[in-house]
């Protein structure tokens, strides 16, 4: 699942498909994502404090991805993205749904994307106000609902 402001690189899909097919019990794959300034933005995320911004060329197990690559069959099996509000935390919830169904989420350093957020998302003053509202009020509301749904599961993994 990709945002409308993502740019793909040569071979990105082949790399994801090849790795997905070769990893037993692979639920989803995270991409190596750079921002529009060329800085590392994400390599998947973990609730145990893994730093998503460290450059790493190793395949890693992660809890979730901002842009998960997964099969339609598994998508249907886990019931799609969960909703915790209007926006935010659906990717984290999807990752935990995958894990709770016995699968793993991995980071694939060979599949690279560029997330063009800065120039495309700022827009007008009204756009900025809407984004600020989304990133504060709506994100906080979704976070509460996410932890209501997954708090006990996350505690049980420690």
C-alpha cells in the first residue's frame, strides 16, 4: 500500500516479490523509504525502540510498516486495515494483526521508495492548519484507541 506521494525506484517491486516468496511465514514487508531531501525516513518500525532512521542493509524483523507489501490473501485473512479514528495507527494495527496471526513482518533494504511529503503536503495556509489538526488532535485520538485495542498484546510480548 503506497501513498499518492510515493516515488518508486527501479526494481522495487521485483525485490519485494522475490523476498516475500522466499521468507517462510512472511506477513508483510517494509520498504527502505527516503524523504524528498534524500534522508532516511523509515525502514519499518518496532515497539521495542528500534530506530527506523538508522541506515541498515540487513533484513530485519519489524512490528509494522508505513507502507506494507503483503498478499491479498493475508489482507483478507486478517480483515484489512483496522480503524482507530479518521486517520493514523492503521499501519501499526495491521502489523500487529499479522503478528497475532502467526506471521512475521520484515524490512527489505533492497526495495527503495521516496516519500515526497514536504513539497506536496504543505500547500496553502488552510492545508497547513488541517494538517496540524490531523497531526495533533486526530493522531492523539487514534493513539488512545490503538492502545486500547493492542496494549495488552504489546505488554505480553515483553
